[in-house]
């Protein structure tokens, strides 16, 4: 990942990229666990939603740092919707 910016913005973008990679790997692991533990994996489904919302939130922040305001705010809005769905799923699971 090569960035043309320097300093704090460059480090922030790199950290966002690395956190997104870790979160996407966590979603993949949780999805595999759900496949194998179907009856005992109720809390993992809302956790996948929340993790996906965090990925969207961080991607939106990165877009805003790149001066792409409209796509950034759309991703942050999508993250808000996903968080609401995660809390609704959490209410159904309990």
C-alpha cells in the first residue's frame, strides 16, 4: 500500500487498512464457526454484523481522509444501519 501523503494521515490510513484486514479475517473465522456450530452460535451473527459495521465505518473515515466526502458519509451511514441491524439481531437472539 503506497500513499502519496505523509505524516499523520499516512499512518492513520495504514492503521485503518491493517485494522480492516484483521476485522475481515475475524468475520471469516466467525462465519466458519457459525457453519460448524449451528445451534450454539447465536451471539456470533450479531457480532458479524457489528464487525461489518466497523469495517464500513473505518472505510468511511478513510474516504473522508482522502477528501471523498460523499462516499465517506454514505459508508458511515451504511455503518449506522448495520449497527442498528446488529442490535436488532442481538435482541432476537436473547
